[in-house]
C-alpha cells in the first residue's frame, strides 16, 4: 500500500493482499508465514503541509483491510466509521 498518491480510502480498502479467490495459490505453511502488511508514505508527492492529509484516513483503511476478514467490504460502513473517528480528532 502506498499512501503518497491522492487516492480515496475506499481504494485501499478494496485491495485485499490475499483475497479469498487467491488462497489456492498458497499452501498452509505459506499462509502461516504471512505476518502483516505495510503502508508506505513517500514524500516525493507530499509536503510538510499535506503529509497528514495523505496518511489519514488511508492508513486506517489499510489497517482495517489487513486486520479484517476478506468478506468485510462494506465501504459505506467504513466511511461512517471514518467520519466518527475524524470528529474525535478535530
């Protein structure tokens, strides 16, 4: 996941690193070796003034995708939760 491009949180939320339709590609040992994911924030496209807006809310969408089951894909519910979280911070 790259957070530096201006893409909506839903874009990252839709990307499942190991989708249910791809599980057949891996054996049980390989699946157990998947430890997590990474969300990178490169600053070639961001400045000190815009870096926060590039990270939030995209990082939350990535975290939810990595920690949630593949079947959880309700973007509307994601945005409702993001709106609530945003109100807590600002």
